C-alpha cells in the first residue's frame, strides 16, 4: 500500500501563517475534500505536496516510487503543441516511456542495420510492455471525448481557458498516479462531464485530494473533509453534509471549553488580586498555572461569517426587456429572435453548454455587447453591478483600503446606519492588520472577494453574476447565497454550480447552442433529473416490446416484525461501536506511519470497517421507515 505522510508542516506568507505544524496521513482510496476560506493556504498545500513549493519546516514522507499527479487551476501547457502532443508532454513515467519509444522507433526505422540502435529499440519496446503503455493514446482519447474535446489536432494556443483546463484534467487522469491533486476540477465542465468525473473518481484506485467549491461534487466524491483554518488542519470523516454537522459540534464544544477556561481564569485572577501573605514554593505552582491560563484565554480564533448587510436603491417595476434579440459571434448563433421580460425581484439562473453564449447574454444586458438586431431596454431605476469572470484591472501596488475608498469612505446598511470601509473589510474576512496590504500580495480568491465587495458597496438593485463560484470559497458563497435570499432586487446568475443554482435561482435559461434556449421554472437539479428521466424513457421506448409475465403484488409492509423490533433497539449502539472501531484503526495508522507492513494491515481493516458500517447504516435506514 502506497502512503504519504506529513509531519509538522509550517508555512508562512508575509504576516499570515498558512500551516502551523500540521500533520496528516493519506492512504490509498482516501477521497479528501480540502476546504477553507480564500487565502487560507489550500493551493499552497497542494503545491507543497507536489514539490513545487517548499515548506518553511516539517517533513513529507513517501516511498521513492510514489507518484503524484497535479491539476492546477491554470494548467501549464505548451501553446505550440497539438492537444494530443500536449497531453503526452506530461512529466509522468508513462509519458516519458512513450516519448522514448517513439524516439527509438524513429531511429530504428532510419538505421535498421545498426545493432546498438536495434538494442535500444527493443529495450524501449519492452518498457512499453512492462508499463502497459500501448493503450495510453486510446485512453487519452476516451477521456478527452468525455470532457468534450474532440479535435485532438487543435493547437493549445487556440483553446479557451476552459478547454485548456479540460486538457490538463485529461493529462493528469491518464497518469493514474498514487495521489491525485485536483484544484477546482469542475470549473468549466458541463454537467454530464462532472457526472462522468464523479464516476471515474469513484473507481480510482489511488488517493485523491481535491479543492473545490462544488458542494454536490464533494457529497458524491469525498469520504473525508479537511478544513484549513488559521493555520490548523481539522479532519472530518464523511462527505460535505457530514462535515457541516460535525463542524457545528466541534465549534460548540470549543466555545464551551473556552467559556470554562475564562471562568477558571476569573477565579485565579481573584486569588492573585487577593494577594498571598507569602509566595511560598507551594503557591508558586498556582502562580505558574495562572500565567499559563492567562496566556491562553481569548486566543481561540473563529472564522467570522461574511456579513453582507448593505442597503440598495429602490427598483421600479420595469427592469430589463429584450425584444426580438439576435446575435452572432463569428459563425456561432447566440440569440435568435429572443424575447424576455425580467421583472423586479426575479432570480434567474443561466446554464448550459460551454461556448453557447451565456456570458454574452450578460454582456448584452450590461450594454457591453451590441445586438445584431432587436432591442434591450433597461429600466430607469436600475443600478447594475456586474461580477464578471475576470476582475476589472486592479492596480497591484494599491492598498486594499485605498482601492475601496475610491467608491466611498463609508456606505449605508439596510437599516440606514453608516459603515466604514474598515468595518466592511472586517465583515468580509479581512482582519484589520491586512487593510494596508498591497493587492498584489493577496491570493486570487482574496482578490475576487475584494472585487465583489467593491461592487456591492455601490448598493446596486440588479446583480449580474458570471460564474461567481469559480473563485469564491464555500464560506463566502454560503453568505452570498443568504444575501441574495434577502436581496430586494433582481439577480441574474450564470453558473455551472448545481448547488449554487438551486439556492439562488427559481427561473432558468438553459443554453443548448445555436441560439436554442430552453426556459424552465423550478430548481436546477429537478431540471437535470427530468432530462435524465426523459432520456431514459426514450431509450426504453426504442427497445422492442416483450410480453412481461404477471407478477403477484405483495401486500405493502407497514410495520416491523418482532425480530426487527429487537434489532431496532440495539442497532444505533452497534453503529456507534463500529464508528469507534474505525476511529481507533485510523489512530493506529497515524501511530504507525513508518511501518508500511502494519499500515497495509490496518488499511485493510479500515476498508472492512467501512463496508460493515455502510451495511449497518443501510439496515438502519430500512428499519427506520417502519419504526413507530
């Protein structure tokens, strides 16, 4: 079993501590979702594991033959290569084997009588057999097809950013490394590609560490959630839903412990103030304990919620109306005699195929892109904010507070109170010591959060959001969703994030390409489910009908049998026991990080414990349906 272990990793960036002595172990088949606020160090941890960034101190321990594949947010590909050539330019062993074979084959074809060249060719051919590299090209083509990349001779330099991301994803998946590091892999993927990727990763034999904002993806893929917060790493068993519940318990327990510590501090402070008649040796121990308590009281760091409580201007009934709108970009039809009335308070989600024109529609509404024909009318009371996929040019050497002061030194909240720029920055998770930080020192996600804050400071009543989930952390997205829920204006969102669309949209525009746009009402996941149902029905209708034997309908079960009642009384305790056993096995693995034989034995036990636990939980779910 291949295992990677870290011990006491420390990493700092400027005044910020990213890792404060974190330790962990990654085993085969681990599916880890890494989350945290923008700037907490998620990408830095991926870079550290991949050997791109050196930690300030600590160790990463892994076998010599341990292979790591890394998909960055912006893959590094040679713009002069074709897609297929660029994929095979990867650094992994299978690609170097293929390149070596192609080179020796070319030499052998030119000099078939040279015995030395022939020997090298035979060695290269044997290596291809040894690593089963012959199927690599067909595997790459299959993966690229699933990711909607079909012209493999297209030059990388002609691809969009989203297409490059998919090529990079294909390159890292075909490597089949011991550990897959994926940084926002679902960005720019269509829904069928995301579904395919979920299934692919479910069957992947190695380990996975993924950074993503896609909460539905985490629910389907992850069996652990790791959270980076104030330099600490918190580890939770289960998927994203499990994490939310377990974190709430942890935060409550920490708050209770902090309260007890504060009470103890008050008692010790009273004793110190009372003053002992003589500071004896016995009393010195209590004095030392007081000093320890004093140094720790109030040091617990808590992630504040992003509180977006800004006022907005009144919005009249007339908001936006498109009449007979037509638009072509090159040979692509975006809008074809499209008409739509958008009213005050509406929540519109826009999704569909990549390149079909979703962002172009927002640009038309924002009057940044003229129509070929037709009209777009904007209401007189509309004050629009447009959160684009790319930030407006921001002076990198300008300080954060100066950047926001360009909008104003204060804004008004929904209750009419004035809020200073410094207060706003703190509400947006920028602590006071960062307010004078140069923008170029911020992470990409922090810059996007700052950009969003500047837009909202303008107190708009119409929000245009173009793929906001691509760069914002889950915490910020959660609060943005809540803000939109209480926002009195109109919101139009382009997104591929199923969870986000379900939260913020109840009217849908689905772009199918060539100017074909479906209009739907309801949740986006319901729309996707209906598509799946319709496709299944069509498939069934295409099958020849056969006479089905009549099946006797059994009487519907309504309650537990006597034996099941007895089972129901003890099943929760049995589940608790299985969970405790699994936790104990995990702890043993942490204590035997250097003993690979023992780790293999423990890993097998953990996998069996998972199976037993899943079976018992499934049984509990069945019994609970009939329990009184």
